[in-house]
C-alpha cells in the first residue's frame, strides 16, 4: 500500500472531522460533544469506542480507524 496516496485519499475526510470538532468545541476536560461524535464515528466503522480527546488528534484517529 502506498501510504502517501492513501493519506491523500483520506485528506478531505480528516479535514471534515477536524472542522466538525473545531466548530462544536467543548471547553475544559469534560468533552461530551466531541466524545459523542468520535464514539458515533467509531461505531459506524464497526469498532468498540473508548473515550478520547482533542480536535485534530481525534480527527486523525477517526481517519486511521476507518476500515
């Protein structure tokens, strides 16, 4: 697999996740909107979600977790 090509294919999806997370930002350590979004995406990928955090990191993880 050409990882660079795959990253280019998934770039727009990563940006979409990042923009959603940024525009629906939670404040502080309690992040219910971001957590719900990430967990919903992971369930959509058929994965068992675990709590996680920050905008860009979460966006990258969502893209990386996609089958």
